[in-house]
C-alpha cells in the first residue's frame, strides 16, 4: 500500500482541476488501488472499499487541493467521520453491479420552458416511390443505388430480395479487407428475412418503402443471436438476448439487416479491437468515429443505409470524412432501448445514408417513443411538400469568415531553439492553409443558397462555455463504465492515449456530483438561449465542425450533415500522411460537408430544406472507387 508521502506526491503530480472534495477523495483512493493492482489485468472483480487506504486528515488536505477548497483544521476534523461513512456507503451501490442498460432516475429532456412542439404539417408528404426503375447495369450502380431505386427493382421483380441481399453481403465481406468495417455478418438472419420479402412481394404485400432494403447496424445495437461487442477488446463475445428497438422497427418495415458494423471502442474514434476502420475515399485515413463502420459502409456501397449514434460528433464527423448524409435527430426522438449507453443525457441514434431522402425514409420508420426509453417522447415526423420559401434561414457568420493565421499562444510552452521556432511557425502556416482551402467550400454554400433566392440572416451562438458544460458527457460515461474502470478491464482497450476513454474515465472520477449538477444547470441556460436563437430563424446553416457541434449536442437540436464537394488536387496535404495516422484527414480527393440545424423535434423541416439544397448541388451522387 502507498504511504502518506507517496499518496500526496501522486495527488500533486496528477495536476487535476477543481472538484468537490468527497468525490475526489474516493476517486483518488480508487485510482491508487487500481494503479497498483490491475495494470493490464483482466480480473473480473474490482477491489472492495475495505482494500483502500484509511482516510486521514492529511488525505483531506490533498483532496481539498484537487477540489479547490480551503479547509480549516476544525472543518477537517468535523468532516472526517462523514467522509469515511460516505466512502463506506459507496460499496453498497457498487455491489449492485449495475449493467450498462440501467439509466439514472433523472430523465433529461431538451425542451425549454413553454416550448410548443411542431404540429403535423397540413400538406402530407407525397406517396412513397414504389415505381419500377430500369435495370441497373453493373455492380457499381447497384451498390450506390438509392433506397427508392432499390425498392423499384424489387417491386418490378427485376431482382429478387435474395439476390440483392447476397450481393450486398458479398460486397461487404470483400471490401472489409480494405476498410476494416465489419464486426459480424448477420447472414443467416438476412437470408431468412430476404426469403420472406420475396414471398411478400409475390403476394403483393408491401410493408414500407424500406421493404427488402439492406442495412447495417453500428455494433452498439443489440441483435438477438449475434454478438454486440461495442468495439471493445475484452467484449468480443458479448451478447444480449434482445433486439434493440430500432432493429425491431426496421424489421417491421421489412428492411434486411446484413451486418453489424464497427465503432471505435465504447463509441470513441475509429479504432476498435480489430484495428482502424478506413475512409473509402483514401484508405490510408481512418473513417473518423465513432460511427466508423456505418459511414464507411454506406460510402463504399456495402449497404443502402446504416444506423449510427452521436453523443458529440459521432454521426457528423464520419459522415463528413466519408462523404455521406447523416441525420442526428433531436435528442429523445429515436428510442435507444437496446443500445449501449455512453451518456444518458446526450446519446442519439440516427440514420447514415446516401441522401437526405433516404435518411428521411429511415427516420420515418424508427422515430417515436417505445415506452421503455423514458427520454424518448411522442413527436410528429412527417415530411411535407409545402413551399419552403417562407423559412427563415440563418447562418453562423463568424464560422464562415475567412480564417486568420493563428499567433502563438502566450501561455504555451515556448520553443527552445530556433529550429523549433521555425517548425512551430511552419505548422501554424500549414494549418492556416488547410483551413483557408476548406473555407472556400463553406462560403460557396452561402452563394448557392443566395442563388436559390434565400435571404440569409446572420446569427450568433450564445456566449457560453460549451466545452466546460460538455464535461457532463465524460462524467456520465465514467458512470456507464464504472466497473471496468475499477477492475482494470478498461486497460484492455486498444487506444490508451491521454485523449482516450481509459484516461478520461479515470479523470472524470475527480469531478464531483455538485459540479455535475452545476454543469447541468448551466446546460439549462444554454437550452434557453438556443431557444431564443431559434425564435429568430427556422434553419441554421453552418460548417460541420466548430463550437456549434458541442452546443447543439448539449441543447439536443437536430442536424443534417450532407456532402458538399470534393477537395481538388491542389488541396494542402493532411497534417499527418502516415498510413492510419490520427491526424491523417483531408487532402486531395476527399469529401467536405455542410450542416443544417433545425428546431427541436422539427427534424422533418430541416430534412426537407437540406434535401432542397442537396438536389441543387448533387454532391451526394459522387462516390469513391473502392471495388
């Protein structure tokens, strides 16, 4: 066991920010034991509270430093018994061995006070396109056909569902060697579903526009009879005896689940226990994450659509990298029952598809309360054919401004030599050139919208510390994976850098319950101010990254991310050109995107507007050559 001096030195070396004392104290003790006993360990049981060092007044001194508190000797003496009792009480909760599927008793909803839910449109969407289409010659055209085109082939009986399913199963497994996007093919299930679809069509029965359409599931969705690995080493054989609600709903719509696709371990990045999932446009690059497999598979023509998830960019980022269309629905619009929990107040499930039209067809099948996910509420989703010209369209003006060359951070560590100074200046210049190049595509979006007769309104995001508020994500994630952090199994995950989950889970234990509640109160302010912003506009167009991504994931607003062109041969090279390098992104011949934001639970309107822009530009029709 550590002695007092070692304990205090480790506390000082941790350099952790301010939190409240009891949580920090308990976390320090937990981490000290785990650090000593479980590095690289696969032991199933974490250490008991009784195995920790006894709490002393000196420990309160160390914890007070982490908590940012000043305590008198009298106050510490008064606290000691209560803190000891509090830590002892943790064991009773830990002994419950709460599974990931158990949500907190608190239920998050993103609705501000007095918010009026969008009403169903007066003019209903046009009838689903069930008309036949010509035979699609060649494998490439079949691989990249739209949902209506594939459906037309089936309904015209120019191709059976079994033939189509076998084609996409084979393509996925063939391209997996290049892209590392496949965890488990669901072959037996898919072929049985396809045979039933062929019987239905022969009898003239059509369940929906998705009837017979092949799709893939991010491997955080449970599927009965198949493993659900969450992308994590140590969980390769994990199974659940249920189908996730979205899987059940897509089954009911007649869609054919052909594969369980990769995600970064525990929904972070694109590195999973099988390696790094690749970008079909440049296979030396990762596909970004954490919906790495879904975006890569749709981009490469391995399935017509996939279901991904986003907590903080996990649909937006891979959709951008892989040049596909992603819908991050309003928080609470799609039930997450049967999906891995990362952050109960931020997780969202949504479609990744070739086009906005395809994404809307999928959303129509998966939205709405299931009576189990208590954060999911009944809401109307109906794409209308109404005139969109009356919509007020805002744009985040500062995000479209031409970038400026970044000056050195006055607080950053200064380069020691002239060579280091030159290297630092060169890196800043190269980053500036990449930003300036990509800014052309963002600004071109505004020109296209104006050419469509749209009067753009300049808007600004609330002036709030979004990144500080977003710490609620890592705290909830640390709770979701508390046990594997305490027993050391988190050390089995492939990625172990300072920015990866293992370190984030441990660091989040230094964040107190009081600070979490304060951050959620600040989130209430953010939600109210975002509601004020959306009283002035109906849609906001924005570059896909930047502060808006954090702000809108916290506020729960929907986003549609669509392809917005390809970088030319004159594009600056990525920061890192090594094969699979973390910073290998962008560069010649890779996609860019643009994002449209909408009002809460008004996903149908923002989809309709994004479809109008997409049809004007046609960038979604581009696809990589990976066959």
